[in-house]
C-alpha cells in the first residue's frame, strides 16, 4: 500500500526531496546572488528557512523554470 504524502505533490513517492543552497541555484540558473535573492524575495522562487539557512526545494526550481518557459512561449 502506498502512503499519502500531502507535502510532496511534485515528486514521485519514492524520490528523495533534495534541498538546494542559494549558490547551487545560482549555478543552475547562471545568475548572480542578488538576482536569486530577488526571486526569493518576490516569491517567484519558493524556499524554506532552516534556522538561518535558506534552502530551495528542487521541485520549486523546476516549477520556476517551467513557469518562465510557459511565459516565454505565450509572449
């Protein structure tokens, strides 16, 4: 029987959830630190705080990229 995971709608039940650091997101998007923090501040890119550390779930980065691609295609 498969267990229900309400907090992980964007991933397969058996896939582990990966959290990325801001520098890792900077490398993925090839953007600077200020640009990534602007995306986080404006909530275009979802993140969580763990103490003083900010982490971005991999699904949030994937959703952000997909949304931007959809926006570009619609323009």
